C-alpha cells in the first residue's frame, strides 16, 4: 500500500514538473518584447505608436481566446488543449523569425496572445487538479517557474540582439521554448495518471453554469485582485526604469531594479508554496499585501532611488503569489470548473496588463511622474482591502 502511495506521489511530481517547465517558455513571451521594441522600430521603420500594435494584438488575442475558454474549457481534455496552445505559440515564434511584413507580424502576435494565454489558463486549471488539499502550494510553485521565464525572457532577447538581428533573437527564443516543451513532453505520459478518478467524475458534471461564476462576488474580488497585481508588476516593469532615470539613476541600475523586483516575486512564490500548506490563503493575501504595500508606499513618500529598489524587492516577495493563491481559493469553492475559473481569472490578468500601465503613463504625462508611480504603488493596499470581504473554503 505504501508502495502504491509512493508511486502515485512520484507520478504527480512528474506531472507538476512538466507543467512548470513548459510554463517557463510561456512566461518568456511576457517580457521578451522589452529589448526588442527599439530594434523593431528601426527594422520596420515605424512610429512608436505603431510599435504598440504588437502588445495590443497580443492582448486582443488573449482576451478573445479566454472568453471562449470560459465557456468551453471544462468540456474538453484540458491537457490536450494546453499542448495545442503551446504548439501554436512556438510555431508563431519561428514564423516571426523570418521577419515578415509588419502587418503580418501584428497578426502573428495576435496568435502569440492566443497560444500563451490559453496555455496559461489551462496550466493553472490542470495544476489545481493535481492535489485537492495542496492547490495553493502547487499553483504558487507553477507561478514561481513563470517568474523564472519572465526574468530570463529579456536576458535572452537582449543577449542575442547585441550580436545579431531581430530575427535571430526571435529564433533563439523559439528554440528555447521548443526545448522546454520537449522536456515537458518527456514527462507527459504521467499527466493522465496523475489525475485522480474523482476529479474526472466531477468534471463530467455539466450542471455548473458559467453564469454562476459571473454572478459570484468572490470571483470578481479575486479577478480584480489579480488585475491590480499584474497591473502593478507590469506597470513597474514599464515605467520604473524611466522614472529612476529621471531621478539620476544610470540606465543599467534602473533596468536592474526591474530584475530585482522579479527576483523578489520568484522567491516569494516559492516560499508561499510552503506557507499555503500551513496558513489560511485569505490571510496570506491580506497580510502579505498590507506588508508589501506599506513598504513600497513608504519608499514612495521618501522618494529615493535606493529605497525604491529595496522597496520593490520586498514588495515583490510579499505580493508575488496573489494570482496562484487566488486561483487556489476559487478552485476550492468551485472544484468542478477548474478550466472556467482559470480562464476568468487570467482574463482579468490580461485586462490588467492592457489597461493599468497605459493609465499610469497618461497620469505621468498630464500630472507628474511621481504622482503616477505613487498611484501605481497603491495597488497592493487595494488588493488587501478587497481580500477582507473574501469568503473562502480552507
């Protein structure tokens, strides 16, 4: 009996590792564009606003596929759909490496959004089904690996761009993603055996309606929390280098501040993977965002470069697990709708990426930069406030 239990645990670990490794490749897409933006502008001789069409197309693709996924994700095999999504994303990278006309590049990035966000939602759903009582731990682990991908994405892109061209950079990222996917496929035979029979039975229950999720106050609170979190993280990655540069920091130091934020986020997600096994997930979200938010607000008030860098490392550590912990809470309340839940929350995430950073830019342009950054830094406090009214199942 112990041997059977040991074998089951081994299969689940391999399945979880397969999801995590593939997730690194998906995360690369979120940050790879940063170093490429000026090179794309020169290569295609386009304006800065035209350059913004790429992330916009990526966001539109994400929103469309997630809306569809909310309706159908739990009706099909989520593991198979997840693999198809990754293949779409990976193939698009190889096509983009040929540097087609810009209008076609925009279309390709639409499909980057389709592939990456569909995989994102389904990976969260699949990971949540691996352990009924360990959802927070498994999901925080998954998002820890996502942080690794987000951290290395611009490093790979920038390293290749310094020696070669835009096409070579896209090709290199495509090759890295293919290797990661191949490794995950080697572990994929364990995926089916990793899911307990009771989960399969639950997923056949079609009585659960999408309207139930849309009417759920808890789902809206969790979705808005994730929207604020990702808007905060991407907003910092977008604007802090420029803001610290205005304060006198060197370009390398300003860029390092963003990397250090991700170091904090990655570290926090791995730590919270363990903490979620011992403490209330709602309490973790509330207390952690209060701490992280208070630290970065203090840094905003004092307003020195050094304190901003320290503040973002600390706040990144404390708030980095908001999304996986939110998905875990939702899955405990609605265990039969893992695919729809993840799709809905990742839809909020996509809206956060598309709306909050541009809004901060508008405030910076029409008021001042410090006010814009201060407003951005209020996001963790707002997340803590939202979490007070959460009703959860522990």
